[in-house]
C-alpha cells in the first residue's frame, strides 16, 4: 500500500444507489415490456445479500497507533525509556496528534522507569497543547508516579484540584485515581499518609463495593513497616464495621504475626480459619499452602523443629493441599 493512501469502505448510500441502478428496467438493455412484466417483482437483488458491517474497520491511523502503543509497551518491559521518547517524537512529526492511549502508555513507561519528571512533562504537554485528551487514566498514572517518587504533597494537590473541579480535563474523582497513590504509599510503608488518604476519601473508595479489599491493602502496608502488628488493628476495624474477613485477610494477619515473632497468635488465627471453614461447611476459609508456608517459615526461624514436623504431617494429610518447593525450603 502506498504511503498516505487510505482506501475507503463502501458507504450504505453507495450500495443503495447501485441497487437502484441494477433494478431499474429502463437501464437494462435488451429487455422488452413483456419480459419486464414476467419478472418477479419480489426477486431479491444480489446486493440484498450484501451485509453492511455494523462497525467500520479501524482506520490506517488507528492501526498505526495500536502498533505504536504495542511498541511502547515492549520497550517499557526492556526499560528503554530513551528509545521510547525518541520514537514518540518521530511519530509526532509523521502523524501530528497522537492518541490518548499512546501518550498514557508513554507516561506509564516514564513511571515504570522511575523518571517521574518526564511523566509530568508529557502530562503538561497534553494539557497545554491539547495534542491528546487527558483522561482518568492519565491522572491515575501521574498520581502513582508521584507517590512512588515520594512527592506526596504534589500528588495531594492534584487530588484536591480534581475534587474541587479545577483539574484540566475535568476528571471525575474515582477509586482508580486514589488507589494509584494509595498503593505507592503502602509500598513505601507510609501508613500515616495512607490512613489519612483513606479517611479523607473513604466515601469514594467505598464505591468499589468490596470494603474488605481496602482493609487488606492497609494490612499489607503495615507489613512494610517495623510495626507489622498494626495489621491486627485493621482486623479489629473490619469486625467493628460488621464485615467478614476473607482468606487474604487471615493470611496477611498470619504473616504479620510471624514477622513480629508472635507464633501463638499465628496458631490462634489458623485455628480460627478452620473453625470458620467448619461453620460454613466450605474450604473457603480453610488454611491453604500460603498459610502453612508462612507458618513453616516462622517455626524455622524459631528453631521449633517439633512443631514444624507436626505442621508438615498435617499438610501431607490434606488431599487438596499441594506442597511445593517453597513449603519444603521455608524452614531452611
């Protein structure tokens, strides 16, 4: 295909025009009036069997943008940010305006490679030049990048502008925006700001429906700190709210107890899991390989070989439990 040549698909009006022309007796040579009268008026035209697609195929430009986005993702995995920025500049010269999906992929590449300044520059370029439309994903990527770079004040300023309706592009305050920053805070173990963020935007975060998921994230954040026992306070909050902990909740709590060296509390939680499974007559809450492996690691650290052997025997007695290499080496 020649560069710059874009073939056009047939429009419905063109098909209709052709059909009228084919069915028109005055334009068919060699047919008499009698022949025309013998023709079946209801005989379908060949074009009647032609089905016009409900959706037109993507334009060549859209296909180019898809290939460009895939290319950006591929280079992001290799952490070749300089090459991404170079190819994007070349694409701008060829195509002019790039799609929002492409530019969001470039922003994600900047954040993934730890260059939040480049992500901010691209975001501001999108906002000022209107070369691409800024959407919720653009804001979520930028907030995540600012959080990972520990530029928390800037991230909160952006959230406040979104909340006040003064942000460029008029994005809607949604859980997606907040979770990007929240995850970054939890990964850094900044529980003070994480709890403050959740307290301020709790109504928005609750739109997701699964409140236990939010509490599980907060508990995992405590595991990044020097005070893993803080996860137990989150469990108390779950119970106060009348919510029911799930298996992820229990496994996170067991890990917190093991990390803090409180194996008695870990055994108590596992006993509670078994009791809940028995009440529900389901394996939903029953300890799994993650639970036992975490406990084995704690017993190995404590050099409690007798308890460790008892747990291994219990694991082998469970037909639905697969013991992998991680479990066998947990006590090494």
